[in-house]
C-alpha cells in the first residue's frame, strides 16, 4: 500500500514536471527578443535606399521600413500577463531619408558689347579773303551750356570751313574786322575778329562769337538757348606791319560772356593759323611770314655783348704792355 502511494506520487510529480517544462517551452517559443537596430549606409552612388522587412509570429510583429523621410525610430512594447501564457508585441519602425543637395544653376550672363564713345572730330582748315584781311585757320569751340534739367554741360563745336564772309571793315587804317557766318537763315551764327594797328604792329584785339545751341547738335540742351561769347586779347597774332602772322601749333583763347563778363566759361582753340591784316589793295597772297615761335631778341643784347668783349680785350692788352715794360726796365739794373 505504501509502495502503491509512492508510485502514484512519483507519477504525479512526473506529470507536473512535464507540464511545467511544456509551459516553459511555449513561453520561450512565443517570446520576441528585440534585435539590434540595423545601420543604413548611404553612399554617393546609391543616394536613395528603400527596404522593407516584415516578420510575424503568433504573438509578435517587427517591421523595418526605409524611405525618403527624415530619420524616425518608434518602438512599442506591450506585455499582457495571463495565467497560462505571456504575450509580448514589439513594433519597430525605422525610417531614414537621404536627399541629395539641390543645386541651382544660374545661367551665364549674355555678353554685351559696349562701344567706346568716339572722339569728337577735329576742325577743318578754312580760308577767307576779305581784301584787307586774309585768314587761314582751323577753329574749335569748347563751351558750357544749360541742359533741359537745369544742369551745365560741356560742348564742342567746330567752326565750319565753308563759313561765308559777312560784314567786314576795311576803310580804317587803325581797326579792321572780318565776320564769318554760317547756319540756317532762321538761326544765323557768326564769329567776328577785330585787328588793331598800333605802333606799326598788328594784333588781334577782340573775338566775338554768336552761337545758337541747336537741338540737332546738342539733343540735351535747353531750347532757344543762344550764347554770346567774347575774347579780349592784347598780344595774340602779334606781327610787324606788312608781314603775315603764322602759327601751326594749337593756341587756346579764353572766352567769357559779353553781357556781364562772367568768369571764363570756355575757350577757342585755333591751329594752322596764318593771317594778315591791313593789306594793300593790290596785295596777292600772304606777305613775308612772321612765325609765332621765331626769336624776337632785341638788338641791345648783341651790342652790349660786343662792348663788353672789346673792353675785356683792351684791359688784357694794357696789362700785357705794362708787364713787359717792367721786365725790360729791370734788365738794365747792375748789381
């Protein structure tokens, strides 16, 4: 009887042991262990990687997704206790996004060609004969004028080589004038030159210029603008009587306003000049040339130099004679 109870007790313990082992096996089988997160590497050759893996068991689910979104990791673990079983649910979502940098290409600027402003052409040489005055020259005006917006600007203007001879005065033997005219009949422009004869010397005393600032020549100029310019000289074109003045190099003659003689507002540039005033009635062409760069040394200088040399020679000669006489006198002295 006691042996029979021992057998029953051993059988019961064996059954309990089998049940416990079976329950442990089921729990271990159903349990889900979280794996280490996988590392997704992105290289320049494969900028975008998309992978999806899903594993499912009877009591757990694991999902890993890689897409083009910002890196996000979400882990959820749920444990539900039960008398007979244990359930563990783990959800892992990993999202990694790698976007290549966007580059904006700016189109290259279209090259543009800018032409440098052309220099203003030089004046042409003209010749004018008013019987008493024969003139050859090239002249250019440089002056200031008012623009449409009230500012002041510089302008260049060439005296036309084909300008005609207007009024001229030849009766006087002290003052003679010649006037050059050009432009349309509605806006005649002119330049008057006056020569004076003083002490057998001819000089240019006055230049008067009447200039209309036309829109075809100066588009930005204020409308109906007329300039009155004057130059008062003293020694310009100075030459002895019965000779012609000649000068090839450019000369600058300052200009002011005739109304109130304001400070200099421009100048007149003249070159290749040859002029002769107070000519005879039977004169043909220019008389003997007096060049602007010729020497005008006074005769007093060479005379003074000659006198000084003569005095020096005389002093040397007297000194020599005195010294020789002394040496001759000493030769007859006896010791």
